[in-house]
């Protein structure tokens, strides 16, 4: 990852977060946005905390799935513009290792090669899209809303466009950005921004169910698949099948691939090592 090295994340257990909560249980890692009094709008420091937690999840072999949720009535109101424009309005976290590049949440999620599930139970606005677009799955309650209101403030969701482009058409991105209106959970599902709708009483159980399924699947295969898909756009169209066959050949040589074949032959559950 470009923002933190594996050595940087070795100090994870000693870091006390100011604006998020992080918890590991077995193969599952949960990140909770915890700035509800500011509608979970992220400051530069909060963005660095999220990025550091993602880096830890990326490097930690035991972690196979990440769930991202939020405290309070709003999932994320985007960037706290006051803190981004006035450094004195941002409370620094001295316990965080020094970040290697200026924080960019879109790139932080792009660097994560593990499945991530967003559990959305409130509105998502502006830069909050950087978080949900970076997740593999987005579970949302029907009453949640999704909006890019920047144009009403004389600005534009510039970085959000890069995160949205793999998900929806340029026309729809422009519509959302120009109109600045709020879309319902059902509309977000139709656009592909949300992957699953779930009622508030069941959303946590549904997220936990799919997270458990992910944690029981071959971790190295999933990471290799995500990596291959992320890199595919860099490969010339005529070379894409060659590239992917090469990636498959590498995967076939792993301990997990051999264990998967043996477990199938022996009619038992495989024991994954991530190797």
C-alpha cells in the first residue's frame, strides 16, 4: 500500500484512534466511523485513521473480510471542509505513524485487496461516496439517502468521479453531480451504487452472514482475483487473457489451491492457510 508500509502497521495495537473504532474478531475486521456529532464528516486526521486501519487489514494475514459501519444517524457527510481548509480545526493523532503520501481515501480503498462490506444505515453525502464506492458490497436500509450536493456550494465532487466511474455511466455521474439531489436506497440499488437492500432490523445479521461466507472462502484466491481485476485495465485488450492465465498459473501453485483440490477429493471442508 502506498500510504503505510507493513512495518508502519506493526504498531497498530498501540494506536488509540480519535474518530474511528476498530475491532478484530477471528478473520473479521470491523471499522466504525465514530464522529457522530459531526455526522461522521472526516477530517484529514480521520481520513488517515481510516487509511491506517485499511492498511492494517490489508497486511494482516488473519483478516479476510472488512466491515465498515458508522455510529449516529448519518453514515458519512463527506469531508469536513473546515478542517481541510484550516489545519488548526483538525485535531491531530500523535499516535499514528507518519503517512507516506497525502491522504486520499479513494486510493486507500483501491489498495485494499480484501473484500469490504459497507453497512449503511443513514445518509451518505459527498466524499462519503469514496468510502462506499471502495467497498466490495454495500448493504443499505431503504430509508438511507445518497447525494452529491457539492454543486450547491459552488464546488464539484472531483475525486468521487474516479470512484464512481467503474460503477455507473458517465451520464449518470454527471446527472448526480449536476442535480445534487438525494437518491433513495432503491434508486441507489438500481444504479449499482448499493448491492443489497436490507431492513434496519436485519441489516446487521445479513452483513454478518455474508462476512462469514467470505471468511470461510479461500483468502488467497480472493485476494489474487481482486488484484487481477484491479490491474486488468492496465493490460492491452489483446493481452488480457494471457495476463489472467498467468495469474491463474501462479495461483495453482499455492498451498491453498492444492488444499482445495485435496479437500474436494476427500469430501471435506478445506483448511485455508492463505499461502
